[in-house]
């Protein structure tokens, strides 16, 4: 999974399909990245995501729980229309910022 | 009465990998109708949710049991789909359909599956009997890119 670390912010570029099956690997990789105590903020770049169902909500919320405990944040960048609608329905944007 | 123009039915094992297979199969089946990309994504998402429910809740994530996906196309672009499992069933369908309700918070499930299906489909009905499985019926009219 391509990512960049700048200061206390890690940006991860998600690609392909995010469903319950792929969520396991994505979750494990994200957890490994934010296990670094230096990381406070996670930005998920979703431009390369070709599909996501509601499994994606859990993946984002789970990481939010981890990072918010150390005063950090999670943001999503460039969600496609469907991904955006799924996040909106779930109320995710109340705690996760959407970056353009 | 709209004339049925095509119909399909596939059975697949309730292993997670087959969720992507179910999405691909339903996409391929609908392509002759020339749906818009958005419509296709609506259907793919709803099918993904229903199949995931069948695997994780119906068959409790054990990877055993078969899921049936069937679809029928009607003149005018209406599509009917059914996702059927013979798993544990749902005790309280009304509760299961509530947004954010999940029986599996331990698996980071959000409880948004049925809400997503309702949002992307024109109609959704759920029949279930504890111990006998669940049938999710969905309908959508595809107006197409043309």
C-alpha cells in the first residue's frame, strides 16, 4: 500500500476494491502504519478506489478510534460519488473530515 | 405485464472471495441493458451488501453453505434480484434494517448494509425465519446511459 509520512501525518493511497474480504488486509496494513507512535493523523486518499461497500465505514471508524485516543484525526480525500454517499449515510463525516 | 427478457441464477460457496465474484457476475448480466456507470455501481454495491450479510450473518462467517444470487430482466429496464442463504436467519428483521444496528460490532461491521441497499435500490424486501435462512429481494429500474 503506497503511503507517505510527513511529520505526524501518514497519507495512504487506497487502490482497488474495498469489501469485507479486502478490508482485513487493508485494516492490518493501516494498523501497522499507525502503530508508529509518531503518527497522529491519517489521511486516506481514495482516488484509486474502484469499489467500496459499507465495509469501508468500519475500516475508517476503527482507525479513528485508535488515533482519537492519542488526540489524532482521520481524514478522507477524493471519495468517488458512491463512496461519498455511503460515508454520508453513516454519519461518518461528523468525525472524519473530507478533503478535496 | 412487462415481459421477462432474461434470467440467471448462480450458487456459490459462502467464502469472502466470492463477494467480488457476485458483483462481477451481476455486472456482466446487466451489461446488455447498457446501464449507466452509476446504475451499475448502485447494483454492485447493493449486491455486495446482501451477499456479505449472507456470508457473515447467515452463515456466521464460517465459510460453509451456499449463497444463491438470481436476477431477472424485464422489458423497460426493470431488474429484480434475489440473494438467498439457508443460514441462521434473522430474529427481528425490522431491527436488523435499522441504520447502525449490527450484531457483529466485533468485526467492525457498521450496521449500514440494509440502509445502503435501500438507498441504491428502488425497492427492498427481506424475508427471514430463524433457522431457515434469509431472502433479500431487490428491484431497480435501469434507465441506462442511452
